[in-house]
C-alpha cells in the first residue's frame, strides 16, 4: 500500500475540472479554493465534466502524485459531488 489513507484529509472540488491540467495547475486550484496547504497529508479530488474521470492529487515527500481513473460503467451524479470540505 502506498498511502495510509486513514491519516489523510480529503477535499472534493465541487463542479467540474478541466482534466488537461497537470499536477501544478491542480495544486494551484486546490490552494486557491480551499485556502489550505497542498504540501501536507491531504488528498484533493477533481471530477471531469464527463463525470467519468476522477483525478486525485496527493503530495508525497518527493513530489506530487497525480492519479487519474476513468470509469466505463458508471457516472457520478450531482448529489454524490455535494460533499464539502471538513
């Protein structure tokens, strides 16, 4: 296992994100919208407009991990996206 998932805080960006953004652009978006430091034990989740692609941005001691997953069988609906930051 790469990450101890229980020790991270999770932030889900409401709305949609342009998935052409790289890790630096997503980190900037995360800092601007949450006002929190991205270089800590936090995971930032971004959803594409097609609601099938999810990007997770995580800081590791050596740099960012950008994990992108595309689902073929499901789409996230609006109510699932309404989670707010803690």
